[in-house]
């Protein structure tokens, strides 16, 4: 039986190709590449599509949405997400980062699923793909509550995000790390 399994395991591997069809080694194909911005590119994103105009999409595309509170059980995860930001554009593109640093970009969509408003972010770095349900917006349209969508990497997280004119700084949030 071990001999048969050993023979089955010795099949020829197909060469891995990059996006231009050129052969690359599997080890180099698995390594994230860097974009012109120095951002790790470990994937791709869907082409951007303009967001349907609405009061909510106008609010989302105003300035920067910054995570003030990220509520999960793990303290390290809470701290690691404080100061994350999103800058969404009406053309369906967005940039994201933490504090003054840009860490990704891609396309975003605002979906209506079973009466829930869902934001879907498709990042150039697949590790940053995420979905959030918008659970509430205050009257001034400068504070929102987002909840992670089930069966996604954000499941179980709840956050308070605030609208700022610029990328956040550690000093604004009293963070000294």
C-alpha cells in the first residue's frame, strides 16, 4: 500500500505561471510581491464598478472612515486594528491603511442582502478581503457601527468607525506604541 501511495505522490507537477503566462517556480509564486506603493500583493481584486448613488454611499465616500473601537475578545487584535482607515471613492475603488501608512487598495461594493447593507472590500492583498454589515449611522453621518459578516474573516467583530478629514495619527488617539 505504501508503494502505491508513493507512486501516486510522484506525479509531475505542472509549472506555475504568472499573470503574463510565464513559468515561475512554485516558491516564487507563493511569495507576496510588492506593488509600486510597497504594499504586499498576495492576490488580486475584482474590477471596480461605480457605486450606485444614495445617501449612504455619499456618506461612505466622504473623507476617511477610521476604526476607533474594534470589539473582539482578543486584546492584541483590538489594539492591532485601532487606527485602521478606509478611503472609499464613488468609482468603486478604495484605499486602506493604519495610522499614516497605506496598507492596501482595491475595489468595494455596497450590497443589499436581505435588507442588510453590506460593504464588500476586495483588496489587492487577499488577506485583507473583508465584509461588514452597516448596523447604524448617527444623524450627523460621522459615526457608524459595522459588524463582521458571518463566514468571513471579520465574523464576530463589531466596530465603531468615525469620519475624519485626514488619515488618523497615533497622537489623535493617545496611542504611544
